């Protein structure tokens, strides 16, 4: 079982990775 803090951290990491991926895709589309 994960505690609340780890769960929150995991969700933030996931969101950041998704944002970074979409940002890179946007940059690649512009180039």
C-alpha cells in the first residue's frame, strides 16, 4: 500500500512527464 504522500508525488511526476512529452511533440511539429 502506498501512502498519500507517495501517491501525490507519483501523480505529479506522471503529469509532468505527460506535459513534457506534449511540449516536445509541439516543438517537433513546429520545426
